[in-house]
């Protein structure tokens, strides 16, 4: 039956009810004006007719896609401005130039890196999620690049933005409490983002095949991550964890780590405590944080001669139309490449390896050895 207008006693607005070619709706027009409501009814009927013929791709707006992305666990960071700017735009009508114009309008007088982080990354995450729902076609979006010859002077050096030697990393991690040490170990031998590791569940891990399947990532694109042999006993222990939280990695209190994009969640206190212990031992190390691991893995793979394409697949940089279909399929070249990462003896000798799950609740206070 065609769509009809109706009034409800509990609402001041006029409502639309009915179906078009099997697509049912019962929704408010959000207006009490009969003329405006009739116009909305006609437009809505046309949308449903198009959708019944051409599929959902014909009618999904960016706002709908963003809402679905958030409902699936996507990051809210920087998304509100983008949704306000592109909300009512149909996905199928958004072109590269539209995205570029919105980025310049929302973030004028900013660097390419800022526009990339605050506009392009959340947009592409929403788009990729829509692709997974078959609401949009896969597309390679161009990101802004820093103009050649420009130099950005940093006034303050921030830990985590440079790689470190694995021997130095081992010394630092060996002075941490077991729970955060396990997190840092997994980061240094997978190259995962902290936010990806903190949402990892037991069902995502295949110990026998040395493979980790990530359904939700920063970019919105599912991907597979190879598991270094060093991590086998760690993951084998953690997947046996029982409790009310599904996350594999938990704090010493047995609670999930809070999620902060590009930050280490609740590891800040542990990082500071470890720096204090090392400073008292006269072996200060201050340039290591959760994101250091990702930079270190990337750099070490290059040093080891791993092909750039393999390296990018491991880190989740290489996104193509086929990669989504092999999220759960272990790839031998990636597993071989991750196992080229060196393992200092200090790392192998950490005392919690004998019982990772049992020692995960042990906590070392600031300044203690």
C-alpha cells in the first residue's frame, strides 16, 4: 500500500505510515503543517521506491552511515563536526572534492596532518563501514599531504612518536607490573594500535594458526594481524580468563582498559611509575609509551628487509578491495615477517611468563622494585 499521513494523540506531529514494494515505514514527519507533511510523504515514497529497485545504496545518507558506524563500536572522536557538515548528503553523491571542501571549511589554517587526522580519517572509517554493509562502493579516498619544502617545528618532543631499540624496550617493559607489561609486549610484537588491542576478545584469536582477526579498527576496515611466536604462551593463557568482561587484556584490577584514540588508555600511571623506578635505578628511560611499539615494529620490519607491502598489511596501512575478504585467513608471508622481530633475552626472562594469567593481578607500586 502507498504511504499515508496520520495523526497520533500522543504527538503534535503528523506521521507517515505504510509500505512501498515491501519496505515498511512508520515515522514522524517532525512537522504539524499538513502541506509540509504531504511534501515529505511524497519524497519519502519516492526514496522507498528507488531503494526497492536499486538497493540501500541509493538512499543512505552520511548521517545514517555514521550512526551505524558508532553503533558497531566506532570511535566518536572528531565525528560530530563531520556529521553536521555532511549529515544529509547521500553517500552515493559525496565525491572527493566535497570531502576536500568540508575539510578546508572545518579546519582552515591547519596543517595537512591535522585535516587528515580530524576529518579524513573519521570520514574514511564511516565510509568503509558503509562498504561493509553494502551501502556504498569501495573507493580510494585521497588524503592531504604536507607541501614539499615545508618544515613543522615541534616545540615539545612527545614520547611514543619515535622507534626504540628492542633491548631498550625490553629493559623498560621488564620494570612494569605484569598486566601493563603484557600489553606492551603484545604491542611490540604485533604493531597493533593500543585501541585495537584493548578491544581484543578471545574469539578474535587463533593460537594454532598464529592469527588475530580485528573486526573493528580505527579506519573501520577489518584486518588480520599475524602473531609472533613469543606471544603464543601469553595469548594461550589470557583466552582462558573468565569473568564478566570479554576483553583479553585487563588491568590488574580485572577491568577493561579505557579507550582513548592515539593514547594508551589507563597505562599512563604505569608508564610514569616505570620511569620513576628506572630513574631511581640510575637507568632513566623516558621515550617509551604504548604508541612507541607501533613505530618500532614498523621501523624494525624495514631494517629486516620486509617488503613494504607486507609491512603495511601487518600495520593495517594497506587497504584494498580484497583485504576485507581475507580478514580471518592467515597469510604465511605476514606470519614469517612478524617473526623476524628480535626478542632480547631480557624479554624472555620476565618472571610473569611462567603464569601470565595468574600474575596479571600483581601490581607494583610507584618506586617499588
